[in-house]
C-alpha cells in the first residue's frame, strides 16, 4: 500500500488494468451496468455507481478483457 490519500490509488488500479485509459473505460462500463440495474458485487455504504465500480475493480470482483477488432477496442 502506498501513502496516497485516495483509496484505492490510481497507481493500484493501473496495475490491475494496464493503463489509466483502461481504468476509465473499465470502470465507466461497469458503472453504466450498475445504473442499468446490475447489482453491485461488493457491500458498500457508497451509492455512487462509479465509486462502486472503482472499488469492485480494486477488489478484483469482476473480470475484463479487451477485444482487438478492425473497428477498435470493444
């Protein structure tokens, strides 16, 4: 653990996702799923979907992968 005031730290999330752009894409997609009615995968007092998604990523609660296609990443 580092001495960052932000928990989880961006550095820790980047280690899981590969780069900052991927962290944004992954957590935004998961937050949209939560907004659309998916149940959160963690118990939390937080109600903001993006914060829940960030904490789920930090706790390895879901798997993700990028698909390379001719149109780009899906």
